[in-house]
């Protein structure tokens, strides 16, 4: 009986010491993306992304690819965009996750929707893929 109590105490202690759930850790990476891009913090934005990340969208019915390096360069230090974001959903299993984020701007009634794929290595969740679109007008 003492072994079970000891093991249970150790496991609960480990969970408590680690402090954050996987959803919280994924949310932190997504928050680094949201706040990095909307608040003009390119280093924070960069910390959320894998170095080889590209952003994908559809323009004029063709797939458009924007390099993650160029996207980060378009974020100017200390110059907020006026946008704000919120996490809509997160789904994960083991070390792989998918997430949906909404990015809105007060002057644009149609928000962007970002879809992310993330992987966890060395205890850190990293965005490896981003697709984005806008809500259909009238929704």
C-alpha cells in the first residue's frame, strides 16, 4: 500500500511541478504567435514558429505561399497592428496538435481564420504549418 501511495504522490507532484497542461503549453505558443504579430514583437513571433515554416492561402483560386521568414520580417518591432486574436480550438494527441485562431481588426468586419499544425519536441510546442483564410462575408 505504501508503494502505491508513494507512486501516486510522486506522479501528482510531477504534474504539479510541471504546472502546465498540454493545452496550456499549446496555448502559450499560439499566444506568442498572436501577441508577437499583433503587438509588433518579431522575436516573440519567431519563437512560436519552426524556421522552415511557410504560410499558405488561396488567392485568385490558386495556392499562395508566403515564406515564414518574410512574414516575420513584415512584423515591425514596437508597431502594433491594431489587430487582436483569440484561440478558437485546440486538438492534440501525444506530440502533434492542430489549432484554429481568429484574427480581427476593428476596421475590417471580416476576420482572418488561421489553422495551425504544431509539433512538440524537447518539451516545447512549435508551429510547423499555417494556413489562413477569411470568414465568408455574411457569416
